């Protein structure tokens, strides 16, 4: 059940990237992969999922906040975490 939720959230984020990204599909996928890697790195370092993009910016993992429509990436992190966060 949790697996399906995570997949659904990631697919939603990917669709959002495709809609709101003005670059090629390959560039959009690269950006999405990079954001996911940043979330994973933060989660590993802090042992907690980021609750917002601004949290990643303040911690120095991102230079600026990405499009707010990419929030499902953060939700997917929380869904994957055994403790919920």
C-alpha cells in the first residue's frame, strides 16, 4: 500500500515537472533526479525528511526553492520514512 502511494506521488511530481518545465524532457528528468538526490542526501544527513523547500535552502542543500508544484517529492520522502518523517 505504501509502495503504491510513493509511486503515485513520484509520478505526480514527474507529470508536474513536464507541465511546468520549459526545457526538454531529458532536462526535466535530470532536474527531477537531482532534486530527489538532494532530498535523499538531506534525509540521510539529518535523519529526517525536509518539511519544505525553504528548509533545504536554509540548510544549504539548494540555492533557491524549486517550483512549488514539486511538493509531491517532499511528500514522497515522508511516505517512505518508517516514522512518517
